[in-house]
C-alpha cells in the first residue's frame, strides 16, 4: 500500500511540474507575441506616414502637370524639390 501511495504522489508531482513548465512556456510565447505586435504597430504607423507623404508629393506633381508648365520646368522642379530622377538616368557626384 505504501508503494502505491509513493507512485501516485510522484505521478502527481510530475504532472504538476509539467503543468508548471507548460504555463511558463505559454507566458513566454504570449509575451513574445505582444512585443512583436507592438513592433508591427510602430512599423505600420511609420509606413502610413510615408504613404501620406507620397500622396502629398503625387498631388503636388499632378498640380504641376495640370498647370500647363513647360515639361523641362516640371522635370527640374521634381529633381530639385524631391530628388526624383528618370529610371535610366545616371547621376555623378563631385566631392
């Protein structure tokens, strides 16, 4: 009878230890998920700010196009104000 009681006690202890480990691992995974979520929220905010800036730039460029300005003037303004360039254009810098 004593052996059965010891066996039952050790099985209960093992179950408690396993449950404890499971709880600790679950808390760790949850904390990691919360931190990752916060990082993604900050990244989303930054991307939305960039998107808004690009929308404003697009509106200004569209206004320039609609204004009837000369094409060369529009290209010069776009290069000076926003640093835009043509895809096949090569730029050389002199120190």
